[in-house]
C-alpha cells in the first residue's frame, strides 16, 4: 500500500472522528479510579462513541480485536484487552488507546492516565512521554521526513534516560486504520519518506522506563516490557499542512 493524500473534505471528516476520540479519552479519564474495571471503561467508551450518528469504534473487529479500547496497565505497553476481572488499583498507570471510524475514515489517539496517586517516577515517565509526543508532532511538517519525527521522539525519551519501543510504530491513517508510511519512534533527521501536505499520520511514542525489549503475553495481544519496567503511550492523529506549517492535530476536542 502506498501513502495516501487526503482532500480537505476528508480531513474535516477525520477531524470530526478525532473530536469523538478526544471526547472518549476525556470521558474515560474522568472514570479512571481505583475499583473500576477496564471492562467498565470499555463499555463507557463504546456507548459514548455509538451515541454519535455514524460513528463506530475502529478497534472492535480490527484484526479480530474484541473491544473498543486497548487498556494497558503498568508494564503493559499496548494492546491490553479490557476485562471485568482487571480492576484498577491506586498507584497504577493505565494506557488507553482508542480509534473512531466516521464515514469510512478513522482517527486514533492514546493517553496514559494515573490511577489515584502514583509514584514520582511514574509521573515523570508520563510527562516525558507526553513531551516526546509534542516534540514528534512539531516535526510533522511538509518538507521534513518521517525520520525527523522519530528522531525528535527518541531524543526526548532517551535524553530522560528512558527507551523507545522499536517493534511497534506509528502509521499513516485514513480509509484504512493502518496505512503507509510507518512512523517509528526512532530515526535520523532527513531520512525516511518525505512528509507532504494532505498526509495524515498517527504519531505514538511508546516509552519504557527500562530497556526497549518487548514480549507478547499468551493472550496473543498484550505487549509488555520484557524487563517488567513501566511503559507509557501517548498518541495523536495529525494532518500535514501546506508550506511547512505546523500540523493540524485532528484528535482534539477543539
Ligand atoms: Mg492508537
Ligand atoms: Mg495508532
């Protein structure tokens, strides 16, 4: 599959999907507390998404994933499956990833939330991962390359003493949830595919407090840090603008 360029109209539709995504994350955040199960959060998210005419959760059924949200706790990096048996406890961190499809177009975002009070180390990991996303997004400009994004993300994460996951990457997004190009969280400036106006990409740093290695649990979905260290995940879907302007973030409530 090749890189697709979206029309202004398609980008508006993706922004509408993105507003629902942002609303979903804001709603989930308000419900994250000790004693709530990840299945509770999943139901709240699915009901909210389906309350918007024409909108549906992107993940449900994608590669046979069974839920609306990916809910990944502590050393879980991504792709955790919501469960009524997984009840949140104070001090944990919860990564929530969600996609919405509207009129055949997708938007994708993720954030990691504290459950009650968390350690200073966990707070720092969340802050740095969010800063890595901001740095990556700032490089998503026409004329730059995909490697500029990954380089910026990597500099922030590794500069703070953390590592970035290599095997899982950001991606183009549009009529398909995963499109070209791949958007790694590492790279070299001016390398990789060139960014052009109308490209829409999901930038999603996955930052481990320890080593970068990962493994997949026996459920065949949940990806965890191999060393058991904490991991955080923040993501936005953005549109590349004309003339090297900063990208339009599509997954915001604004
Ligand atoms: Mg995502
Ligand atoms: Mg994504």
